[in-house]
């Protein structure tokens, strides 16, 4: 079942927490989803975002 669905905005505040939730979901064979929230997330928070990506089962994006 779904373990976590976080917004990319959390990467701007606590990327460590996002990574911890994502890793916990993976360790427990749960689905983890991430909403990119806004284009600036992938522009300015690329490094923490890419650390989380291996754990993401479902990724939500924007038109832009």
C-alpha cells in the first residue's frame, strides 16, 4: 500500500527527512510518491531530489 506521498517543497526545508521517509518506504516494500511541486525544485534542489529519486515509485509533475 501507499506509504508516503510528499511534495517536493519538503526538499527545500529538510531533504534528510524526505530521504528518510523514502528509504523507510523502500525498506518496508511500500509505494513512495513524490510531487515535484514547482519547476524551481528541480532547478535549485537537483542534488537532494536526485538522492530521493531511486526510491520514488510514482512521480507527479507540472505542465511546466
